[in-house]
């Protein structure tokens, strides 16, 4: 199912299409889309090795880069979404099972209608705002800590990489 989304960067909205793909694990963005709009990216610590439906490694090879995008769907759903960057063919954004599980939308396949009736509260802001550090650090990825060390990683990306990738866009320099 294809849906219209808006990507906000530097206070400009970029119209794009995303595909919901329950056969894909993860969330991906097309490398050409990233380059066309000069969206900020960062290296991921551990490469992602995407597999095809039949279990073979994808011919594009390992994914080494990611981005955090401000994505809107309709008038009420906005989120900061981490995407890994690869060649997704003709699709600009591919929302796989990771995204579907978090948002658990109701989908009417016959009319191509998507309803966010189980979505997280932070996906329905009253007004669009620039992301905060809390939004960059994905809540569902925190693990119980049994010592004095905080180890935050999610799909090979650590919290510092999230912040560094976007500090120039969203955070004032600290003196």
C-alpha cells in the first residue's frame, strides 16, 4: 500500500510517497531521495545486511548509513523516524514491520485508508515542533540496566550518533 508523506527539513516540506511493506523488516529510505534533498545522514556502527523474501542477501549489500527524518502522514501524525539508507528502487520510503508494530494502524486495504487509532501520543502533536533530544532517543529501545553504565543501541545506532547527526539542524550552540 502506498501512502503520501511529508518530510520536513529546514522548515521546508518535501512531498514523498512511502510504501507499507509487511514483508520487510525495518524502515528504509532511498539513497537518491536523500541525495536530492541533501538530507543529513550518519554512519551506523554495525552494518545492516538486508535479506530478500527468499532469505538471500540483497544484491545492494550492507547498509552503512542512516538518517533521522521528520515525517508527517496526513494532518495529525508527525514523528521523527530513523531510516537506514539503501536503494529501494522506485520507492522513496519503505515502512516495514518495525514501523507497523510501533504504530499498529488500522488499514482498510479495499479503500487504501490508514487510521492511527493505536498510535503513540508523541505522534499526534498539537502543532509541529522541532524534535527534542527525548524524541531522538527512542523510548522503546531502552533496556534495563544492571550497573552504572548506560548502553543504548538500536539497530547498530547509538544515542550519540542520533544527536550528532542533527545537532546542527535543531540544537543551539552551547557556550
